[in-house]
């Protein structure tokens, strides 16, 4: 037989009903509290969520404006840097143009003049004022070239620093453009957007380790460094302007000094050549006169020989007298005196002839020497006036 269930009395029944009612009432009250608390929490979380969303939207908007402001600053700095680089490119072209003109034109012309003047001959191949000034000009041009090389290296280094600064700013601008795109996109999102997703990955969603102050300091440092580079570049351009002007002024002064030395030397050479030509004219005149005089002397000596022969013949004939007629009469005396006089005259004429012939030989040597000296002066004038001066006219020190 199965075991009979426990039987309860009426009191148990009433107590069970009361307990069940009490439990039900307690559960209902708890449910009411939970419902009320749920409504409160829902309202509170909704308010908090909305508040945080609005705050995040505000912070995103503030950050976007801050980034845009700093981006504008960086873009302005980049523009200044680009303009400075363009200016330095122009200055580099000016320096290169000056270096090229001085090296391939002015220095070549100066050296050609030095080489041409080595073609002088004789006594004119001397170290005169023109040689000294040409050497000074060549040394000056070489010194200017060395200075321009140093300036060119300074410009290159400054352009390298500016380009490095531009690269840094461009990278920063790219990063800021990227974050602007991200934050603007985030600002445009709402809880109703269709492209939302909950992240279930293991990596943190907040990997940022740079503080706001460090972020601001990074951009500020870039702007400050750009200002420093710009500040150091502008004085360099002013320095180049001053140096180029000073170089041109100095070179023009030396150019004028060399030309003045040339003009003075040409004038001296012309003056000396004119004197030599006058002396040559006078020497030729004396040679002609001396030649004619020698002919006259030779003729006079020849004439004296005829008179001498006449006197000797007469004396010889008178030697044929005989006896008492062979006496020293006046005719004899005069004939003897005539012979002596003719001998003395011939001696004087021959001595004068020898002196005239010696003088003629000296005059002829002098004529040859004068002609050589004139040729030397003509050669010097050709080198200085015809060759060098037109060549130097091609030296153009313009405002580079």
C-alpha cells in the first residue's frame, strides 16, 4: 500500500495562505521598487549618456577648431618657409652667376692679358705698373671666388635646414589633416548611424600616451623652430646683397685702376716711340749728310792727289837742270812747300774721312738700334692698346 500523504490541519492551511500572501506582497513591492529604480536608472543613464555625448561632441568640436587653428599656423609657416626657400634659390642663382662670370670671363680675360704681355720683347719686357695691377686684379678675383664658394655653401646649408623644417611641418600637417578627418567624421556620427560597431578585440581602444600639453608643445616647437630658421635666413640674404655690391664696387675700382695703368703705360710708350721716331729721322738725316760728306772728302783727297802728282812732276822735271841752274830758287821753294802743304792737307782730309766713316758706322748702328727700339715699342703698343684693351672691354661686373 502506498504511503499516505501528510495531512494538515486548518491552522496550517491558514498559516500557509497568510505566508503565501505575505511573500507575494513582498515580491510585488520588490518588483515595484525594481521597476521604479529601473525607470530612474534608465532616465539617469540616458541623461548621463546624452550629457557625455554632448560633452564629447563639444570636446571634438573644440579639438577640431584647435587643430584647424594650429594647422593654419603651420600652413602659414610653411608658406613663409617656401617663400624663403624660393628667395634663397634666387640668391643662389645670383651667387652662381657671379662665380661663373668671374671664373669663366673676368679671370680668363685677366690671365689672357698677363699672357699677352709676356709677348713683349726687349727692354719693354719689364715688371711695370700694369703687371702689378693685373696681378692684384687676378688675386682679387680669386679671393672673390673663394668667398662666393663659402657663401654658396652657406646658402645650401640654410636651404637644407629650411627644407628639413618644411618636411617636419608637412608631416605635422598630414597628421593634423588625418586627425581632422577622423574627428570630423566622429563628430558627424550619432547613435542612430548605421556604421556603428561594438569592439570585441583584446587591444585597448585608448592607446594614446602623449598628453595634451605634449601635443601642443610639439606644434609650438615646430613653429618656434621655423621662426628661428626664417630669422637666420633673412640676414643671410641681406649679407649676400651687401657682399655682392661690395664685390662689384671693389672689382670695378680695380678694373679702373688697371685700365688707368694701361692708359698711362700706353701714353708713355707712345711718347717714347715718338721720341725714337724723331731720333730716327734725325739719324737718317745725319747718315745721308755723312754719306755725302764722305764722298766729298774722298773727292777732295783724289783732287789733292792730282795736285801732288803735278808738284812731284814739276820737281822731277826741275831735277834735270844742270850745273849752276840746279839751284834752290823761289820756284823750287814754293814747289817744296806746295808738296808739304798738300801732304798736310791730305793727312787732315784722310783723318777727317776716317772720323766720318767711323761716325757713319756708329750712326748706322744707332739707326738699326733705334729701329729695333721702335719695333719693340710698336709691339708693346699692339699688345697693350690693340690686344689687351679691347679684350678688357668684355669684363662686365654687373649687379648680380
